[in-house]
C-alpha cells in the first residue's frame, strides 16, 4: 500500500517536473528571442569589422562564423591611416574630459548651495533649472554660434566645453541637489560647531559623502559627451577639432554607398563606452535610475 | 600638434585648478567681510557658476531665438512669415509629420516593450544576464548604432546574395528583399526601430527596479485568490507601476521630439524621413536663421506641456519633503 502510494507520488512528481519545464518553455524561448534581437545587430557589426570591404559586400557577416572565416585587421589598418581619424579620436578625449569636469564640479557646488543654504530667489532659480532640463538645446544654437563668433571662440575646444557645460548643468545640478540634500543634517551641524568654513566642509564632508552620486554622474556625463553628435557637429562641424562622432557622421554622408569602411571606426568609437559600461555597470545603472525615478 | 598639447594641459590642469581656485578665493574673500553680509552673499558665490552658465547658454539664447523667429535671414522683421513657411513648406511639414510618428510610436513601443521585458525577465533565474543584453545598446552612441543598423537594413537586388541581416532572413523565408531605408512604407519605421532598440534598456532598468519594490506577498495573495497572471499584470502590477511609467513616457516624449542623430546618419532626412531637429540643424548650417528659429520655437512649444508637468511634479515632491 505504502509502496504504491510512494511510487505513484514519484510518477506524479516526474510528470509535474516535465510539465513545468514544458510550461516554462515558451518563457525561455521568448527570453532567448528578445536577447537575440538586442545582441545580434551589434555582433554583426563587430564580426564585419574584422572582414574586408569586398567580403562585406559579397556576403553577410554570418558567413564569417563558418570556416573559412577570413578574419583580418585590414579595416582597422585602413581607418587608422584615413586622414582625420586619429585626430578626431584624440579630439574626442580633449573634448570629453574637461567638459565632464566642468559640468560635474560646478553642479556639485550648486547642488550643495541649493540643498543646504537658504537665500532669496532659491526656489525660483531652481524651478528655472527644472524647466531648462527639457528645453531643446537647438533653441540656443543661433545666438550661441553668434556669441562664439563674436568672442573668437568659434570652432575651438573651449567653445564646446562651455556649451556642453551650459547644456548639461541643469540636469546635473538637479541630480546632485537631491543627493546632497539627503545627507544627514547632523553632519553639517557638527561642522558648524567646529567652525569649519564652507570650503573645508565642502571638500572634506560633502564631496566624500557624495562619492556614489558624483561617480554615477561623472560616468553618465562622460558617456553623454563622448557619444554626442548634435552639439559637436553644430559648433565643430567645420573645424579640425571635430570629435569621432562627427567624423563618422560626416563620412557616412559623404561616402554614400561606400560606408562599409567605417565599421572599424564605429567599433573604436563604441569600445570606450562599452568598456566603461561593463566595468562600472553598477554605477551606470544607478545613474540612470537616480535620474529617472526621482526626476 | 603643439596647439593640442596646450589644450591637453588646459584640459587636465587648468580647468580643475580654476574651479578649485574659484571656491577657495570666494570663501577666502567671504571670511574677510562682516559675517552678516558674508552669510547673505555666500550662497550666491556657490550657485553663481551654474546660474551664469544656464543664463548665458540657455535662458538668454532661448529668448533671443524667439525674437529671431520673427526676422528674415538678414535680421529684418517679417512678422509671422517664418511660421507661415513652416506650416506650408512640404519639407518642414514632412518633418513635423514624422516627429508626430516618432512621438506616438517610439514612446509607445519603448514603454510597452520595457514593461513586457521587465515582467518577462522577472520570471527567470538568469535575469541579470538577460538584462545586460537588452541594456547593452544604451552606452553605444546613436552614430555607432546607426552603422550597426545599416548592416541590418542593407539591401541587395533580388537574386544577389543578401548581405543585410533582415533581408537575408526574409529572402530565406521566400519573400522579396525590401529597401528598408528607401521604401516610404518602411523607412520611418526602420528608423524608429533603431531608436526603440537603443532606448528599451533604459525603460527596462527603471521599470524592473520599480517591479522589485512590489511586495511578493501581495502578488501571492492574488494568486491564492485565483487571479490569472494576466489579471495580476493588468490589475495590480500596471496600476502600481503607473508613476514609473509616467516618468518614462515623459522622458521618451522629449527624446522623440529631439531625435536627430539616427536620422542624420542613416538617411540625412532623405526619402521622406526628415525630422524637426534635423531641419533646424540644416537651416542653422545654411545660415537660414529666421526660419531655423521658427522651427526651434515650434519644437519648444511642443515640449512646453512636459515642462509644465515636470515643474508641477517637482513642486509636489518639494511639499512632501
């Protein structure tokens, strides 16, 4: 009696296990399809970047997955020899680093003041900042171009540093104010008693305690500026100081049907962001969630 | 190369030194004036750089652009001519129509797919791996994403080997290859698809974080009461996620209105795929300032509802603090 019950139970469990797997099969299939849609396009580009242009024109990237693959670095050698490519790669760094530093540091100053100091006009200033976060930067191009022309900054690195800082500051200030505002009040009170001045308080209390937010914002701004096309093409489109995104964008347009030579350039352009993303994924995700959930 | 070495030095040393020096000197000066005045002046020292940048690069230019929109390219007043042009010229009307397409469908697809994928991935054990895949396009620039998708949409004449991934798939299934980026029936959708592909990861990360905040007991209780999975999603999960979905929707509306990079790289606005932001860029580049400014003002008017909504929501949040 007991034996048959147990046997019956065993059979039932096996059936249950199999039916559960079967029931879950559509789920796993759907997940795989979704993952494939999001991975395959990028994979295609990377594979093609290691093939010759005639190969790319003769057959799809997937043929290289089977022997003979015919992988080669020819595309990379060619793009590094193309006039303007290496310069624009260096320019991307020369634009991105100072633009990021300017934005994050100034936003941290302002975030501290908006969070922990009271002054006349504070609420009004801040509402303007919230409003500016969605104003299209295109609205400012004509006057700012005229300003750069009048001050002799047209086409210079300084011009794009300032422009990026101006456009990015509202959002950065908003994010850092909410983070710095959430720091415990007691810390600031004890500093007040110690008589530490505000500069000391800022560098020794606010900055160290805000490292998670500052790090997340720095990564975010860095990638935003590195990947920017619109601002760079507007202010540096005709300048030798143009960054990689502008170089690729202009080459695609001028090459017409011959754009395949740019595969390697695109891979180089996205290598740094992907590396940053894979290494610092946690900060990156936090930066996004902070911006959206609170914002 | 000399000049760029100078730039690199400025980049690495001078910019941070200036910023550090500004605050140190500001505080040094504040300590040398009477305490009462210093206390009142101090906040302005700290917010001045941010406010100055916002004023010089955003507030004043925006106001200036509104004035320019009532002038011709040489600066003579022309009344509403530039707006009449905007609403009668076929090029600008096409871009307006396409932006509406982007606004509705890009936003809807990102929100719906983001929600679908988050709920889907919430039910598997390898969630973080799956999420990384969908999230991967996010750090990729729109320029690189466009090159990626050029290989997806590549078209070769029928009978020749198809090198574009999509055409290879559909010809293998027995259909004729499609010139995705040229065919007027498909090209706008093809561009919107790229936008969706790059942005769904953003929606997914945020929705998925909100999803983790829903109590599992609540969902278990509903299951015990006999609710189907569909009912749970519709009656419990979606209502609870509403604030999150609203935030994503407004963010995506702004993204859709400003879309530029993908269209610039993929088609340069040709074949009826142009959008407002690219129209504006092209007119600025041609020094067609009056008309460009009018295009900008239309864009600004389009974001005003979102702007008002954000400010209202911000004020509510502040009252709750």
